[in-house]
């Protein structure tokens, strides 16, 4: 049977579907927890699967019901027309055409509306002159094709099946008589709707069951993940003996075994590093004790040597030239050795953590002036100092810092050497600037290292290589720091000492 085009009255979407259905509501945020994501994923998969199966089942059930109804309606109409057509006189009149239509209707299941047409004559089983459910499209299809055709239509909101057939006699002779039967499809639509309702009602239990299964699956998956998370946090907190018990043979168990292997390797490595660090600390402590012991043991003979050297130096003018030169050399080298031993003793105190500040209220500007005057540097240094700079300081240690910074500028820089002191916001800033060649880039990173000398050729210079290191340690004891840099254009070294006027924790 050929269907004449699209059936009129069919809406563009399936029953129950509303415009915009399926869009995600605005403002919803993606779930964050892994458990929530797993449950949502399971439920969405179940929902999509159920909705797809429901749609397919609805379509197939509706098609099957309608096909069965269409076939039955066509077969019944064909049988009834074949039984009554021989008794109809052709051409019929209006009365005989009406009798024929009523006879066909009474013999069909449910006594549907039957319309009989012969050229311009037409009669309906209900006595109506015509029925809009028998469309011109269907009439044209029956007339042109010469065989039975059908069409599903909607009239006043109700579905109907219209079946039309031409009446032919033996030998295929056409009679130009056409019969149309209109059968309501309300029962079929109710059957399909009932099927859809039953499937929809079963959707909620399916989703609940899916959510329960998702929670069980999430628990199975997340338990090893939580164990790994807790173990990782304990490992990060320093508990290197943390391990995870692998369960099963899946990827999570492999991950747990990999975690244990990593933790074993980490524990072994950390133990080795701690052993090495302990040995290094022990060796360093021994070296410091050795330096301190040697320095301490050298102080007594050095004191005696210093006295002898002083006497020889004073009597050098009365000695022969060679003896006088030797005496002055011994005196100078003894003084260098004494300074070196003193510096080593001071560094050993810093390393041992026994160096202490003896704080007193003092004038920082006066302390700097005194340090310059004591070493007869006043004429060689341009001092730009305020009239007064009250501070709580260890005068002896500040004197050592100033002596080291200014002494380095005078020995290794070039005049003029400038010392500038400023105060503000509870901080004192002392800047020592020279106009020499400045510090090489590689020297800037090591200028405060112990025994470091910027010029490797000056291995026999007066300095011990500990001056800047001692100055920095004294600054740190005060809660300050020292920075080294080059002046504008890379000319001249600039050492900047920054000290709090009152160390932290001291009363103002």
C-alpha cells in the first residue's frame, strides 16, 4: 500500500516531548568529588540507555500496532466490498449508493464510517453529505493507482485511519465506484501510551538501583585511592615507614605496589643522606674543634713571640742591616700570624654559637668616627656622618665591622674612599664606597666566603681572607646584613651595612 505523502495532522515531535527538553539548566557546576562524578556518570549512562531503549521500544510498538490495525482494516474492507459489490447496480443512484455504504459499514468491526462515491455521487453510512477525514489526497491516490490505499489523519485532535479502494468486477473491469472506510485509532493510541507509561514508571527504580550500584563501585575504587592519599600525606610528613597494602590484581593494586617500591627507595636514600650528613657534621665539628684547639694552643707561644719581635723591632736600628731586616720581617709576620689566630678564634666562636652581643646605648656615628681615628684613616677617608645616631649596639663588634670594610676599601680599592651613615625608620645604613676597579662578577658571589681572596695572586697579602666573613657574622648578630655590589658603570666596590637601631626584642 502506498502512503500519499506526509500524513496531515502529525506534529513535528513525539508525544510527551516538550520544546527545549534536554538542555542543561544554567548555573549548574560540575561535581568535584570523585565519588559524586562516578555516581553521576553511572546515573547518566543508565538514564541515556533507558531513554534510548524507551524511545526505540515506543517507536517499534507504535509501528507494530498501527501496521496490524492497517492490515486488518484493509483486509476487512476488501472482504466486505468483494461480498457486496456484485449486488450493486452500476451506475448506481443516490439511494442505492447510500444502501451500499450502510451495508459495508454494518459488516465491518466497530461499524466505522463508510463513504461510497461514484463520479459526482457520494453517500455516507451516517447520512452526512461528505466527511473531511476522506481527503482529496487519498481520493486522488485511489483513483490514479487503481488499488487500495490508506492514510492516517487527525481530526479534531483524534487519530483516524482512512482506507480507500476502487470496486472492480471480474476480469479487472473498473466500475468507477470507490469505497472509503474511516476507523478511529483511539484504542491503539491508548495501548501505545500505556506501554510508554509503564516504561517511564520503571525508570525511577532503574535509576535508584543504578545509583546504589554506582556507590558500591565508587567505594570499591575509592577505598584504595583514599588509602594511597593518607599514605602519601604521612610520607610527606616524614613517616618514611608508611606502606599501603595492595588488594587484588587490578591497576590500583599495581599502583599500591609501585607506591611501596617508591617509599622503600626513598627511605633508603634518606637514610643514606642522613648518615652522610651526620658524618659530615661530625667531621666539620672535629675540624672546628681542631682549629679552635690549635688557635688556642698558639696564643701562648704567639704572645711570647710577639714580645720578642717587639723588642727586636725596637732595637732594629742598632743591628746590622741584614739582622735589622730579619728582625722587622719576623715582627711583621708574627703580627700577621697573631691576627690570623685571633680571626680563627673569633670564627670558632661563631661556629660554636657562643658569640654573644654586649649591647649598650651608644652613638653609632661616634663609634664610626672613633674607628677611623683609631687607625689614623681620617685623612684618607671622606666621612659623611650625622651629628648623632643613638643606637643599642655592641661597640667592639661594630668597630670590627667598620675596620674590615674600610680597610678592604683602602687596600684593594682606590681613593677617594667614602663612608656614609644614614638613619631612618628604625634602621641604620652604613655605605663604604671606593673608586677602584670594582669586584669581578665571580667575586661578588664569594666575597663573604671564608679565606676567599678576589685576587688569587695575593696569596701573601696582609689579609687572612676572614675579614668580610667576620664582619658579616657580626652584622647578623645585630640582626642586620651586609651586601656587596659595584658602583655605577662597574667602577668601585660598594659595601652596604644595614643594622636595626635596636635589635629585635630589645626594649626601646
